[in-house]
C-alpha cells in the first residue's frame, strides 16, 4: 500500500480510467454536499488564497490491462467526490462552449473528462456503477436533451452546477479550473495486488469511520513529540480532549486555529495547523489546544460552566445556533479567565454578540459573511485598542455597527413580519419570547422549562377559525401564522391546539406570564389584532436589543413598506430584471426561484396554497409561471412584498439575494 498527498489534477489528468466496483453504492451526494463544495470553491476564489484545500481520500487499486488500453484503477473509496468534480468540470466545459471559448472547452474536455485517443468504454475517465453509467455518459457526451429528461442525482447534480456556472463571471472560468485542479489536495492511497479491495472498502465505510482532519492532526502532532513523551501527552491531553468533544473535535480545531485571526475553512484545518506548529513547541501547542478545548466544551454544554451568570449568557448564545462566533468568543473567554476582562465585561461581550445576531436574523441579513467577520474580529478590535487606547467593548460595538448591523427603523418593522417558527428558527423565537417575559422584571425567577411556543391563530384552521378570520382568512393565515404577533409561551400547548380564540383566551387569562395578560381584554383575534400586538412587542424588542451603534452612522437603508410605491427593477441573484408593477415583481421572483431553487418549489406550493396552485380554479385572479404553476395576483403591494419575504425565508435566502428598486 502506498499513500501520500497529491492534487486532484494529478488524480484525473493523463490516460487513465477509474472503475467503480460493483460492491459500491450508486451516486448519493445531494444538494447539501453540492452547496458545500461550491461554497468552498467560491471562498478560495474570493480570498485569492494559496492555501491547499483538503478534499478527503481517494483509495484505488491498479488493475491488469492490455497494452493498447488506458491505465485502469478500481476506485475503492472516493467515488462521490470524484464523480461530483467531473460533473462540475463538465458544466464549466459546456458553458465555455456556449460563450465560444473553444480553447478552454477543449482543455477541460481532453485533460480531465475523456481519454481523447481511445474508443468504447476506454474513452471515459470514470466508469460509474451500472445504475449511474448512462446519465454520466450523456453528460460527458454533451447529450443535453437526454440529461434534462433524467430524474436521478447524476442529472440533478449537473443541473445544479449548471445554474451556478451560468451566474458566474465568464472571465473567472479559468481560475475555477486552477482552484479545482491545483488547490484541492487528496490523500491518495494505492493498494497493492495483495490487498483485498472489498475488505478495505468495508473497513472505510461500514465498520470504521472516514479519516477526519482531527485524525490527521493527531498523527502529525505526535510525530513531533519524542517517543518517551508520546504516551504521557496522549493520556494527559489528547485522549481527554477526544472524550470531551467527540464528534465536535474537528470543528473545535477549526475554531481554535481561526481565533488567531485567519478565516480557516473546514478542509484547510490540517494544513493550517501544520503551518502554525512549525513555529511552535509541539508539546506547548498541544497543552494550549487542550486548554481551549475545555472552554469550547462549555459553549457546547453551558451547564458545565460553574459561574451562574455567565452560564445564562452561554445558553443564550448557544440558542442562536451561530457557531461562527466561537473563534471570537474563545479569545474573550480566555481573557476573562486570565483577568483581562472582568465577569461583567465578558457578559457584556455576550450581550453585544446576541444583539448583533438577533438584529441580523430578524432583518434577514445573509449569514455568509459571518465566518470572516468573527474570524478577524478579535484581532481587529485588539489592534485598535492598542493604537487608540480605548475600551474593548466600545471598540467592539464600533466595529460591528459597520458589518450590516440593522438600525432601529428596519429592526422594528421586520420583527413584526419575520417568520419565527420552524426548522432552525424556533430556538431563536423562544429566546425572543422568553426575553420579553423577563423584561417585565419579575422579583422571582420565571422557569421556562415546561413552556412551549403557542400559535394563537392555530397552524391548522377549523371551521370556527375560518369564519372568525373572515373572507381573506387564507391570506391572514399564510402571512401571519408564524409572526411575532401570533406567538406566545404557554404550558398548555397540547390542550389549546386549534381551539377557538374564546377558549384559548380563558386559559391565557389564568397564565402566570405577564406576556399573556395582553389577551385579557381582547374580544377577537383577526389580522388587525395580530398586527396591533406585533406593534407592542416590537417596541419591547427595541428596548431589549437596543441599538448599540452611533445613531448618526450611515448604514444601508432597506425598505420597510411598499404601499403606494411603483417598482422599477428587481435584482435577484445579482441579475436585474425590469418590472412595472408589484405583480411583475411576484411573477419574476417565482419564475427565477422555480429555476434556481427547483427542489424547494413543491414546499412553497404546500406552504402557501392561497398564493400558489397547480389548478387555476383554486385561485381568484391568476398568472401562470413558466413551470406551469398558477399564482394569485389579486393582492395588495404590501401583501406581495410580505409574500416575497416569506418565499426568501422558506428557501433560506437573504435580502441580499432579492432587492426591489423603487421609482422615486
């Protein structure tokens, strides 16, 4: 067996062919893996980094072949990665042909995708399993009409990357190829004839775990420690750290490296640690990692934190589910432990981070830039303190206000409308509602342990609620169901369920929570009442997460309302479209979403049946989208705008992906 680091280019260039054994499963990567791969490539391109990108292992075994054939290898492990890369390269090749860059087309095709001077199956660099072979061949052979008709992951992968490449600058195609070929590093393991490929595959994929960056780091660190110290250091530091963090160890090592002021990507952890340890004593370095691992364990499980006051705010930070803050927080926690920050100052740091994340979440500011913001934050704030001799907290606030930190007007308007329930939003909704209850200043601590989020207007409407809400009950339900005005906390969620408002009101009157006393004098629960309560709670939110920046700071203005306005252009995914009415905005938005986020469209139809339907007769006044779906267009400008915001939330898109330019 031979093993070593190599580039992806070395793996796929040249006259060779990789054959996926029959005992392997068919192609199984999906959108999460494609998104991660594309994100990694784009980040490497944007950062113009020369750092290598760890892309896992490729395990092969050379096969016997005739002199006139290409070199053949069994692809024991790594078929998912290799198949995806070849499909991505094919999409770049095909777009190069469309823009008449035939030199780049031929370079990609002949170097990476085919064995140009061979025929039959020898023509292809990769022979997938039988179930995937036809679709893969069609991609390599440019049989576009056949590809579009296929309903499998191979074809979907090609369509996914085609959409990405279409929106990518043509001048950057060559850079993409260089990054994929030159900066993607794999561990190439070539088995000998005596090795049993099936047993190797079984040990890698069934009985064992894939090789992680933590495994590579452990081996590298202990090679740098003298033999007699290895066992002692392993037992004293590494093993307790593995037991403490378990599956979170690789993530922690990334945050540990990032806290030094460099945005380290997931697949660069091993290479970055190698670079850092060259300048350090390995034993001391391991001790420092162990110290910060103990800090990190308290972020993952705040109940390990002995300080009750600090524990409360670590729990709140965890509920935000934004792990990108951890590199910065590790530094601040260490400053608290070493008395550079007081307990109060560290808690204030946590409050500032929470405030920043909550406001951005409510205003649907993209999260893509948070990695870099928090990777560099501690270094930038500390540097300015040293130069200007100012307070750490003041400098932290000053810096964060320049990072798309929403001001009061926008925050107040958006918190009334934003979807606060479902998937990764519910914990943030709990935090918001619990904070509002605590803001009443109870003399005794309120226990939230047995409380759950209750929808006043229920998730499923019965006849009572349909009649109560009135003619446009569907619009009210779909736009306001998960909004702040319609949510509260209660211990009687299962009992209340979709009961009438009259019966819910009786239970809420008996609640010991101040937040529920609002319902005592309300006789009905319709759109107006939901909006009125949202106004009250929005005022509370402004007090709890008050703006910590300079009121005179000129931030990007985002639109809060559209009644009485006329749209001129719609900017979506960095492309502009001319529109004349808000109906045009809605139709164009949905047409683009149906193309770019096709896998999400069925969810949109199920979630918003009052706005979208496969049958024209289900709606009042309709237009038909390019995919055949009908949309309701007899809506106010504000309802169209609100619906578009719901579409963004459902598709996990941000306001940066969708902007409307208004006629002045």
